[in-house]
C-alpha cells in the first residue's frame, strides 16, 4: 500500500501534514526520527518510529511519520528474485544489456 492510500483510509488529508524537503531526504529524515520527543504517527497518533518525505499531488512534499504497524503496511516488498540462480540470470541480462558481457561469454559461464 502507498502512503497516500494509508492516509486516505484514516481520513488524513496530505495538506495537513508538515511540509518536507524533496525526497529522498536522507539526513532530514534521520534527524526527524531521532528527535525527542518522538512524533505521533500521521495515521493513528501512536509513537512514530519512522518518517519519510512523500510527494502528494496537489500538496507537494510532506512528512509522513509512521508507527511500526503503519510503517509495515506501506513497506514495499523486495523485487529481488528469490533464488541465487534467478539473481545471477538477472545480473547476466543486465551486463549483456550494458554491453559488458557478450552472449557467447555468458553461455560459457
């Protein structure tokens, strides 16, 4: 689920969230998460354990602070193939596409 969908489920308008720098905002995000006292979750009000700068259509860049459960709800699953053979095949295909490996060289490996 995307942060916008999570907030919509909870009736939170993005425009009510604090303005944020353009993503990725790594250092400001770390500073925000480490600040005391902890901020409330943007969705439920519990203690936030993570934050991210999110770009919303019509509202611009906004901070979305999330508790553990809501952070997990918007976690993107890994797109890495599940087996080493599939990872190796993807790497070979990328190397071929970049011209770093010829098809003949890949066949012998």
